[in-house]
C-alpha cells in the first residue's frame, strides 16, 4: 500500500509540474487549433465542401484528425527524460534510491499524459464543434470502445518512446531513430487514415505497430464497426505488452552494462 | 581612438562612478492556474533596488577587489560599468567613455572573464576561438599573430592551442579563457569569480597570471571573488559592498592591520589547576581542555599568556591573526565596521613593523604580490 | 558627463560628434557592414568546423531532416493520387512550395541558428557575452550558432527544385535569392517574437508558436485559405512574402514583383531590428532573476 502511494505521489507531481506552465498550455492549445484549422481548410479545398473519399466526408476527416492528433499530442516526455538520465550518467544515482527507476518514469509519464489529455480533450472537442459541428453518424454506444483504444494507443506510444529512450545505453545517437519512428506514426495514421494510402502500404502498416497508436482509436471513433474493434484492439494490446516487455528487458540489460562499466 | 588614448595617458583615473543606482522591476510569479492566467493578462511587478548610490574612483594600474555577499550588487555594478546594463540613475565614465552610450567603443578597450561563461568554442581548439575573437575585435591579422605569440608565451599555453577545448582540464581551460579575454590588449579587465571551482595549484597559477598581467601590461584589474585568498594575495585595495551600498573602501593592508589589533590564541592544557586564572578572559570557544581566546594586541597578550600559564600546564599554544575570512565575514554582517572604520584611509598600518610571526603559514609564498602592489595605494 | 574627469569627458563628446560627419559616416557604415559580413562568414566557418567534430552525428541529423521532409512529400503524393489539383495547385507546384520552404528555413537556421534560442539567452543573462564584444548584438547573437539538421532542409530544397525544373541556371539563381531573402524575412519575424522577452519576460512559448505558425502556413497551398487568413499571411505572419510570392515569381518572373518583394523584405527586417534595439535597452541581465526569486 505504501509503495503504491509513493508512485501515486509521483503521478501527482508530474501533473502539478505541468500545470504550472500555463503559457505552455495556451501555446499547446493554439498549436492544436492551428494544425486542425489548416487540415480543415485543406480538406475543404479538396472536396469543395461536399463529396467524400474512402467513406470520409470533410466532417469525418476533421474529427479523425482531431482524435488522432489528440493521442499524438498527449504523450509523455519519457524519451527525452530517459535519454538525458542515461547519457548524463545521472541514472547511476537514481538506481540506489528506494524506488524502481522504471516505475518512477512510468508514474511521472502518466502524470504528464493525464495533464495533456485533460487539456487537449476539451480543446479538441471545442475546435471540432466550432469548425465542422458534431461528428456525423456518431455511435454513442461505441464510445467505450474508442476510449479503450485511445488509452491503449497512448500506452503503446509511451512504451515505444521508453524503449527507444533506453537504447541510449548503447548508442549515442538514438534521436534519429526516435524521429523516424515518430514520423512513421505520423504518416501511417495521423495525417491521413490508412484507407487513403496505397493498398500495399496499408496492408503492411496493419502488421506494424505504428498505426496502432493514432489510427486505431481515430478510425474507431469516425467509423465504428465491431469487426474492426475486434481485429485492432487485440493487436494494440499485443504491441503494448510487447514494448513494455522489451522496455523491461532492455532496462535490465542496460543496468547490467552500467554496472560493468561503472557508469 | 588613438587621440583618446594619448589624452588619457597623463590622467590617472580609469573608472569614475558617481551615485550609481540600479532598480530592477521583476514580475511576481504566483502559483496555481487562475493566478498564473491573471499574471499573464495583468502582471504585477515588484521593484528591487540592487545598487543604490555607489561612488567609486579607480586609478590606472590598480588591482582592486570588489567584495560583498551574494546579492549585494557586485555583478550589477560590474555590468553597469561594462555597458551590459543601463544605470537607472547616476553617472560614470570608464576610460573616458560612457558605458551606457558608448558600449561598442568601450568594449574595444576592456576585457572580462565572467565566472563560468565561456568565450571559447567548446568543440574547437583555442586557436580557432582566438582567430574569431581577433576578427570580432577588428585586429589586423599580422598584429593578431604577434599578439597570440605574446600571450601564448605569457600564459604558457603553447601546447594547448591545437587541442579542442572540451578535452582541456578546467585549469587549462581557464588559462585559455584568460588569454582570450586579453587578446585585444584591454586597459581594464573585469574578473568575476575567476578562480571559482579551481584547485589550489591552478588557483595559484591564475593569481600569478593576474599579477603578471597587471605588472607587464599595466592592466587595471577589477576583481570580484568569494575567495578571500584571491583578495589577500592579489589586491591592493578592497571595496566591500552590501545591500547595494559601499560599506567600506580601504587598502587591503589597512583592512588586515585594523583587525590585527586583535589576536586569537588557541591553547591546549594537560590539566587545569587554577580555574580562577581563566575568569575574565574573552573565551570564544571551549571544549574540555582546549580553548580559543581573543585578545587585544600589545600588553594584552603578555597578560593573558601569563594567566594561562598559571592556570595549568600547557601542551600546545598558537597565537594567530584573525583570519581574513572572518574579517570580511564580520563586515558583511555589519559587526566589524566600527573596529575598522576608524583605521581606514590612514596609512599608519602600511608602515608598521613586520614581525615575522605575523605572517602565519597561510601567507607563505605571497610576499611578492603584496610587495608589488604597494604602489597602488595612497588615495 | 558631469564627472570631474574633464579631459576624457570632452573627448568622449568629440567622438560622438564625428558621427554627424556624413561622408565619413557613410564610409564607416560600409566598413562596418563589411566587417559584419566577415563575422557572419567566420561564424559559419567555425560552426561548420564544430559540427565536423561529430561528422557522423552531423550527417545523421541532416539526413534525418531530409527524410522527415520526404515523408511530407509522400503525404502529398498520396493525396494527388486521388485528386489532380487542389485550389489550382498540382503536385509539381506543391513540390516547389516545399522546396522553397525547406531551403528558406534551412538557410535561416544554418546562418542564424540562435533564432530559436534568444528568449533563453536573454533570460539566462547570456547576452552579456555579446554585449561585451564590439559588434552589433543583433548580428552577433543570431549568427553564433548553427542548427546542424538544417543542412538537411537546405539540401532537400535544392534537390526538389532540381527535380522539378531540371538544371535551369536562371531559375536556380532566383531560387537561391528567394531562399536567402525569405530566410532573412522569416528570421526577422521570429526575432520580433524573441525580442518580446525584453518587454514581457520569457516569450519562448510565443516564439515557438510563431515559428510553428510560419512554417505551417508555408507548406500548404495558400489557395486553400479564406480571405481573412490570407490577410494575415501578407501582414502579421508574412509567409506570403516568404514563400508564395517567390513561388509565383519563380513560375512567372517579373522585375516589379522582384524589386517590390525585396523592398518589403527590407522593411520587415528594419522594423525587426529597431524593435530589438529598443528592447535591448531594457535588458536586465540574468543574475537577479535567478538568485532572488
């Protein structure tokens, strides 16, 4: 019980330290508004305000983008934080503290995510209603499924970041890797639904983890089907567990290496 | 430019400041979301007077220490004198220029080493930084080469010139840092904490360089430091400020000898047989059979020693000056001012006899610096 | 000047007096301009040398940036598989816009790498170093850093423009000119946001936002926006002058357009410089903020 309280406190600290930066929050919200605005204009220019493509209307595409961007923007700083701790060697001092480094990072990350989600959610909803009105064909009973998929997407994103962050036990330049992974998740589901991509790319993407961050929840929100829910959510769970396990593995290997080299 | 220099040659004052003031306006930060939104829209300010009313004159070639506790206004004053900050009111002339209005012209003629802020490029050898600085100070390339040779010899950094700065030790880096700051042959050099974080040997080396710079290039040195050793070993004059005001301006010697009227006696007894003998003595600290006493100079010492010897059998005794650290600390806390002020601005102490036992072990090896600086006194 | 130090007081006055001398002043201005140009070149050289100390990282970062841009091109390619034109823009036009944006911001961040760091530099009191040197602070501070990954942007833009136009010397020359002019203009706008730090305290959030807005309004066809947005694009956030007017001139050149564009660039840069200069007078170095509050 005491142990749990310790980490809950870390979550709370993560939340508080983010809440202080009001200006950052406002800037983030404005950025969110900007990109959605540009995409809305772009879709309207393409469709001349009516018509649809691959089953998406302007309204749905804008809501798709809002949902996907919300997952992407509601991420933690775990990559940067891991990277800095390990590269600077500070991690050596954290290891003998009475908490698990990994759980600490996880708790802090969840705190950050909670804040960002709490701020991005109302902003996203507001912008959506202002720009294109309520989502066409919204299926209220599907919302719990969307929430589950969103949570899984966020978790998957977190563990992928943590995993890449910890590769800095071995390599100096993992930011390039981080970048590429980030761009892949943008390309395979953030800017465009997978349905827009050429068939071959779409089929490959469905095997890779990247689309299960943003595409899955946004797709389920804008055009829900039980079939897709049952095919995507298990894969989301699978990939989340896989990257969590990989993170744990790479962490224990990394710490062992650290001990050998003496930090 | 040259006429200005010639014109000043006969004139001995390089820094004049009159009633300098600096008021900062800082935003008040508040916690909590609503509060911080409020302060975004309508910020509240608080005014802080960092420097209020500093007047100062520094003659050419002087080694002056500018001291004070953290937040006393030292850096702010230096920043005003170098043209980084505009003064709120008051006036100043540095090398005959107004730093606020003629920053650029002034910067050709002053140099600075500001704490940990580096002028050197971290990933490149010092030589590259020197070349760049040469261009910044508009030095003719032949002149620059000559000057670099000169400095390399003076600072003994020849073998460091082609090694990237990141691979140098802190001491080596500081030497190069110094070298970089005098490349353009400044007439005044401002040193803000030049020996911070350095080990004893490097500290000595840096002090030696400062002294040499002062002697060989007649550079005026304006130094702030928390290391009292720097002041003791380098400077002829000390200006102490606190709460933005000068609380004391005197020669370092006067500072020392003013306090030398008092001595500290550390004594250790094997046994104390006569406790009454100890009554009435000014005991600062006592622990079992060891104690520390403060006594007045002159007859006081003899009397106290006699009483101590009668009090019991002594195993060990040391008589020492009050350390400079304590003197300055006392001034910071306003304790020691009366004791000293009566003695400042008189040269009576400069000429007092120099008993060898006055120079306790902390002073060894610095005879040359104190001797070299006596010319800077006499206001 | 009311000090007892009469002699130097008078001479200081004489010195300011010479500035009025028009002919000399002009020559001095020209000399100073050349010296600052030389400074920019030297900073460029030493920044590049610094980057070369970590060659692999340099190449990786530049390649990463180019790849990042290529991803965007993929996005457009996908869209143009579905439609043939967006508000009059075809795939090639979008490529030209991307080439211009990419090289323009690349140029900016290579030569004036501190443009994103200035609020921090001001807040931490690191401007001191530049104020102690006898060079124009505006030029000195912005040039002293290079963003290594920006090389990827710059090169990527050139590759794209060569792909679109082939080797056409005149177009290439114009492209280079627009890249430089647009880079300076974008820098001037970002600098205004940076400079707000002098007036209102840390403005890095605003700076970041302005940068994001500028870049995002540069990489999509301007015809997708409604009129009110376009007004902003030709005033407050002049991506119209950074990318879109150059784009039009590149496809259909005319002298008036070019000269007008350069004149407008100069006005923006001038305003930005004056704003910085006035802000600098309020500079309060960093130490007080960090120690007392």
